[in-house]
C-alpha cells in the first residue's frame, strides 16, 4: 500500500470527520447545484454521447463530429471526424461574442512589472506569433519545444502552436540542460522557443545559455526563437537564433486558425513514471478542449466578473489546463505571476490578490504549508475580501493545512475545491463542486462528469468503501492522454495494462460512505516533491552516472512543507570518496534543482535480498527515522540495516 506519506499524516486524513458546507450565499449563485450534478452525472454515464455532445456544442467546430467516441481499448478517439481549433475557441470565439475588450491576462512579473492583454489584444499577438512560426517553417503536425519563464509570450506561443496545429512541448524552466536535450530529441522538435532569462528569487536564470548547450546535442533543432525578457547578454548564432520581437514584431496580425482534426496532437508534456526516462504524455485537440472547458466552468464556478488566478507554471499540466486553456475557453480573466511566492517576501501572493482583486485562487498544498509556517500576521496585513473560492492541486492536502487555508485565507467564507487529477488525465477527475457539495478536509471528493472511478486490488477485484485500494477509472474520458509519444507500448503497459480493462492511475485511495475519495499517495516509485512528480529511477540513474558512485537507491521521506523529499543511499566506487555537495550539484545538472537529494546516506552496503534486489521498503523506514518493521529474514545480510541506522545522513 501507499508508502509515500507519513503514517500520522495518512491517519490524520482518514480520521478527519469535519464536513464544511458551502454558504447559502455561495450556493445561491452557483453554476451547478447538487440536483444538477446528480442528474448530469447520471446522464454522463448512462448516455455519454448525449452528455458530451451537448457540452461540445457550446464550443465552435468547423465541422461537426460523426461519432462522439470511438473506443478500441486502450485507444480512444473523441468527436471523430470533427474539425476544430482550440486557439480559435479560446480567442476568436470570445471576441466574436463581444468579449474583445475584456481582460484575458493580467500578468505580473517578479520585478513588479504588470502587463494586461484584452481578448482582442491576445488574439492579435497569437495571430502574429502563428504567422512568425509559419514563417520559420513550422507546419501542422510538427513539435515545438518551449523553455520559458512564466511570461505572456509562453502562453502566446502555446496558443500560436495550437492555432497552426503544431504540438507544443513545454519544458519547465527549472529543468537542466540535459533534461531539455532529452525532451527536444524525444519530441524531434525543429524549433525551440526560449527567453534570454527569467527571474527566480530576484536572480536571472539564463535560459538561453542552457538552450545553447542543449542545441549542441539536438541534431534536429533548426531555429531558436528568443524572447527578450531580462535584457541579460546572450550568445547569438546567426542563422539559427531569431529574436521574438523581430519575427513576431514584424508579422501580420491576420491569421486564419487551421481547421484541425479533433484528434490532431495539441501537446506533449513530459512527466515521470516509475521506470525509465520521463514519458511524453500526448494530448489531442477536441477531447482535451471539451474536458478543460467543462471542468474549469463547473469546478471553479466561473462567473463573468471573476478574476481567476492559478499559480502553476506553464511547465506543468496545471499551467496548461488551468492557467491557459480552460479559463480562456471560458472567457475568464486570468492572473499570471512569473516568480516565487516569497519574493520580495512571503506576502507576495496576498499582495497580488489585493492588488488585482482576485476572486478565485488555485494553488498547491506545498505553497499553503509554506505560508502557514510564516504565520497568520502576514496574510492579515492584506485585504483578501475579494476571494470567493479556493482550490488545491498536486498532492494530498493535510487537514491542518486545509483548515488554515479555509480560515486564514478564505475567511471561512470560501469553499475549497481539492482537485485530484494528473498530467495524463488532462483535466480534473475528482473534486466536490463548490456550490453542490460540502467539503471534507483532506478528501478530494466525488467524480467529475463522465468519470467512473473505483478502487481495486492489483488483481482487478473491486473493493467496497473503507477498503484502501488502487484508484482506477473504468471508462475513457475526453481529455485523457492518447498515448506516450513515440512509445505506444509503454502507454498500453503503464495505463490500461496494469489492471485489465481499466485505467490505472498509480495512486492509492479510500472511499467513504458518501462516495468521497481520499487520495493517500502514489503506490509506485514516483515521488511527489512540492507537488512535482519525480521518478526514483530517474534520480538513481543520474546518481550512478557520477564517477564516485557505484550504486544508488532513492526513496521519499515525508516532509512537513514539501510533502515528500528526496533521500539517496549511495555506495561509493572502490577507491572513491563521495562528495555530497558535488553529488547534489550533479543531480541538478542532470535533471534540475527540484530533484536534488535532501539527505544522502553513504554506506558500504545496501539491504539486499539473496537475489540482489535492494529492499527499498527498509530504506524508507531508515530515511523516516522509524524502527525497522517487517520481515528481514530474506535479506542476505540483515546486519546492514543496523549499520545503516547508525549512519548519519549528509
Ligand atoms: O499522486 C497524485 C498527485 O499528483 C499526481 C499527478 O501528478 P502530475 O501528473 O504532476 O499532476 C499534478 C497536477 C494535476 C497524482 O497521481 N495529486 C494530484 N492532485 C492531487 C494529488 N494527490 C492528492 N490530492 C490531490 N488533489
């Protein structure tokens, strides 16, 4: 069963009995009532063609579909035969229905600069960028890699790709040269879009320098389009490098959105799995559009005058679905913030909320726990009365952090939607619709429309309430991933092959008598560090790539703020000494700073079975400072455990 959370933490979630009702005022204007949910949810399962057809009909299609769903397990096609365009729906459609002067983006840089774009302005910028990309030779079906700070141009570039039918592959700006290189090569991108530098905690992060390094080992890459963000000096390769302000600045404002097949790839987004290198999760056009449109509208109860802020970076799926596509498809006003939550101090989020009168805040438990640690007097200095709804995403939220968020940030007035979903699911799968159901702190809640979850054993037996089990989804949904880019076999095996006939999410969960699901954490070798997914194998292979390391095993350890942190056990190469500082720097270079081990145990031997398998279960206990529990008799040398327990981590 799940190992990733501390036992106390799980106990706290499972024994939580508080039920928090939405206020009468919230319910009165809510988009979806409990009765609506019950009726529509039933219809979404009983007559999915009708349900999804009705939702899709709220959007624009150049050509209607012949069939809503073509399901040949494990491959789904949604809105088969239809043609549409996500960028057209996000922008042109909004301008056509009179929202041209409404603010689409309010962007704030870490340095305090503010830029706003109306829907009409954003459409113009996206048209120019689409023309510029076409001018650089990008065609429908190509992949374009983005390695950018959270600046408006990142969203503009994504939408421009969507407009011409090229799939974007956004690589988080905190990833290393080596991670960027692998992702460009895997996607076979010919074009990379980056910036000179982005800001993080007041320091410029030189993205262009990393892009230059990556370009040395990416033979397919032809052009690098560079946004000038920080004004830092950059190296320039004539013929290859192009300034955004030149190419986009001089491009025409007229561009006709391509009529794309519903299954045209929209984006690839790399995420960690339990084995091997990160997987390129592939999402396509029609189904992803319908899924993010519907969930944004209902889960965030979007009203015309909302100011909506999702704090995720566009490098993650939350930034794709809920900072860009979902809210723009709904014509919302979206706040984007480039920087760190503690820059210049821990009041920054509250300052942004006060300044822009944010009404909906969607953020991660790790951020909430960091704020909580800084004390209540910081948020108390700001006017947070504009807020009406709060959201949480990315990892389990412990009831204590939930209550703090509810009281201190939401003033006990704002419902909290705890949304469970994944890069692979494309949109929110479990939550409590805010005006329809009460929340239970720590529990994600009920299935979204069309989502049919259950709990199973590894053998595929369904479990009843209160039995912890594996969370699975029993039927396809529109925004689900279509494949792993370039590796359909891995797609079949990882998602629909683990347990026959169902989608296996990789999480363990429980369900209570009201049908609420509580996620307890990953059941595979995937860590969740500050809401970011990391594969233990990825970190291990980075570690053994260092000349001083013979063998490495990586496990997660519960962490009060990050949820989980990375702990590495290392045996040195004969005749080498391990320098922990150097090893951490090495992991940063190989993957990114987010994968750097918090603790490193240097040991002469690992606890192994007689067949040589490292027993990570014991390493997790040691990392957590727990007593050794479980059968140690299968170990080749049980004394290794005693020696390890006596070892100080560095
Ligand atoms: O373990 C679950 C956790 O994050 C994983 C998905 O990570 P990623 O693909 O990076 O997407 C994160 C943002 C959607 C899941 O398998 N997770 C995500 N949301 C929650 C969660 N765990 C508990 N509660 C959540 N609300």
